[in-house]
C-alpha cells in the first residue's frame, strides 16, 4: 500500500511573515525617531532645524546700589536672525524668581535689553546685547550670579537658558564722561550721575562693550536713538556738551593785587569773600540786572541757579547760562561774556565819577548847565561826540542810558555808558569823568586845550 506524504506548508510561511513584520517594525520605529528628532530640533530653533546657541559674559561697569547698572552681555553665537517681537528675556539673580526684561524699544520691566544696533529690529547672529537694570536694583556688590532665559514666545520654545557671573568693574576714566546732556530747545540739563542713579526715565547709559559708538553713549528709550561723544552727534534737540565755568575763571583773572591769597590757588579758584546771595547778575553791555530771587523765579532769561550739593566745585552761589552753557560763580574776577556778579549797591558807580571826590558820596551834585547839548570830550585824543553821534552809534563804544529806566534813576542825565573804559558811566555830575573823557559845553571852544 502506497503511503501518502503530507507537506506542512506552515513551516515555510512563518519565516516570511516574521521577516515582513521586522521590516514593518523598523519602518515604524524610523518614523517615530524621525518625528522625535524633528521635534527636538524645533524646540531649540525658530521653526527650522538650525540650532541656537548663546553666550553670556559680565558687562563692564560698577555694580552699585543704584538701579541703572549694566549686568551682562549676551551674544547670539549661532542661529537665524529672529525678530524681537517674538522674544522674551527673563533674568534671575542668585537663584531668585525670574523677572522679565523690557525688549528693545520697550520700557516696562525690571531690566532692559539694549541692542548694539538699535535700528535693527532683529537679533542677528554675532550681535551682542546688553542687559541692564531698569529702575530696579537687581545686583549690588562685587559680583552676582545671573541666569538668562531667552524664550521664543510665539512658538513656545526656550532658545537658551544660561548663567554667568556679573562682576563689578569701574569704567575707565574718560574726560567725555564729564559732559552733560543738553536740550538746545528746552535748555534741560541732565548729568551722568542723574542717569546712573535712575533719576531719568528716558535716557540710559550704554555699555562700552559696543565698539560702534564713541563712549559715553546714551540711548533714548522712546526715540530709539543713541547720542554719543562723536563730533556732531545729536538726538532730536539733545547734544552732549561741557558744563563750563565762566571765562573769568581762567588763568588770566589774577591781574595784580588780588593774587596775594594764592599759594594754593593753582587748583582751587579764589572765591570773592564778599560775594554772596545778595550779589546780582549784571550785564555791562545791556545793563540788565537780576537778583538771586529773579533767577529762582525764572525771571532772569537763560540763567538758572546751580544746586550747591550737586555742583560742589563752584564758589556758590553759582549760576548757569543755558544760552552759552557756562557757569558764573563767586570766583574773583569771574565773568561770562558781559555778565558778572556785582554788589547790588554798586549800580551807578561802575564808572568812576569819584575822581576828585568831594561831592560824589551818595547824592552827587548835578551841573545845572549840563544838558543834551553837552558833548563827550577826550582831553588826550581831543575826540568829541555829540549826543546824536552816540544815538547813531558813531561814538566809539559810548551808549546813551535811558532816563526812564529805573535802573539808571540815580544818574544825572544825560548819562553815557562806556563799554571799554572800565564800564564807566559819565553823566552830568559836576566834575565827573571817565578816564580822559568828560562832558563839556560845546561853546567852551578853546578851553579844551587848557
């Protein structure tokens, strides 16, 4: 009887199925790994596969109890340019809770980010930004551990979370740091110390890490422009200028007699011991005069009074002229243009009608014959000028004082002011003279020669 041989086909099928299953599992795992890797890459990019890396270093400058110190400099070392509108920056000091920083062009935040290219609008690869305090004292001491987190808020990704040590390092001496911010329209003056102490909400001092500016460089937070120490730099109506002392404070003010107080006057200008709050600002050309109260009340033109605590290097009272940016103080011989500080009682005595003195006390005797027809006559040069010559400006540096001006009420009119002869006033007082000048009767003729 013939045996029938049965073939078990299942034995041949099983290896094929196993092979197919292994291939399928490999494909699925590859897909999962691909998706996972893509998500991982996107979690540290701006929607691309390009990785972001940043580095943080300490910013130059002192760490003080003020609220405007530079903290750290953060540089984008790798990545695509990213718009600041997408980003938020958070700072944690010494492990404390994070605080949000105002981005470029913003003002709200305990810290603020300042671009090295304020007009850019994006954070570019290789660009270093400065993070500094914004009205809040975050770091005070020799050093602070600072963590910086950079977040892409729009896509919900953290681009970087790094830490560094901010160390206090005084800025190098720079003569330009003595300059003040000055508004040529409003005449507002802002000092560096005011900005350092957080006393001004609009201006900020930029870190010297940026080589694009001539430091010191100040950033205007609403106009988003930088005012630095380069020649001609201007932001709106703002410039950097020296807070200068008046012209009389220079070396030439010691002519002769008043220099005897002065072995130590090389560094410290000699103060006028009589000068005080009662002294008046007086202009020898226009004859304007302002008291200290006029200055305080804002009724003295461009003059403002300087705070003695803020400006200790001047001999106070000291007054600042916002028109010429100079200071007039109680230094002996000091002047700013035609302005000086004089005793309030010195009024009509600027000239020298005291030559022979007898009747020249407080009430001088007027010459009854003297009037508008009298001429100015110089006994040395024999020059003679009529009143009309003075009015027309043809009488050298003589000018006619207004009889109706109460400042000149003490003179015997007509009265003439010399802008060069010790700023003297020559009037119809008997025997009055200024240098070689006197008032003479035009009909006296040859008597001049005697």
